[in-house]
């Protein structure tokens, strides 16, 4: 139940990304059962390839806590993290990462690789996947379908 509540909040953040024309991925950082930071995809608008939802949430949480380490914190994200985000999560020393939909193209929690299972790394974070996977995945499908539809309409209008 707890995971569902926080994933719903991450989904709400994903809608913020969509509203700005960004790929709808959202994240929240939780400490002691309370959301302490949120983030959503912003690489296009910020001209920053690192402005993924997870990184934005990690930055906000670190600033709030006054520490780049986030022990005892959990991160909820609507899409399986990429290798950049997974690495940042491990460096932050998160206790737990919970994600929604799998990412068969760049997922680093088991879809392509599983960095969290790499025994040679010095920190290991608990990983839970598939929470509200259908809802999280559908949001992405709807976003890309709308984008394709808009591109086809624009292309047809310019002929």
C-alpha cells in the first residue's frame, strides 16, 4: 500500500514533465515515510542531459538534507532507471529504489543490465520493480502516441 501511494506521487510528477513537453517520468524521494523531494524529466527545457527525474529528485533531497549522501531514503520513479541514474542512486547511498515500468531500451535494473546486482560495487541498494507498471507504462505510450499524431498532423499540413 505504501509503495502505491508514493508511486502515485511519482506519476503526478511525470504529468508535470508531460505538461512541459518532456518525456513523462517522475520521481519522489522519501525519508521516514515523508516525501522530502520531487523531480520530473527536464533535459529538453534545461538543455541538460543529466536532468532526468531521478537526478532532479536526488539533487533536491541532497540540498534539503544538506548532504550528498541520502542514507535511509527511498526513491520512487515511474520508469526503470538508466545507468546514469542508477549510478547516482548508489553514490547517494539510497536504502531502496522502487520503479514502475521496465525500460527495455536503457533499463539498468534488469532490462539491459542490473547495476544494483553488481557484487563488485561497494554499495548495494534494495530494488523493487513493477509497482504500478501498467499505469506508468501507459502514460509513456500515450505521450509518444500523442507526439507521433502531432508530428503526422504537422507533416500533412506542410505538404
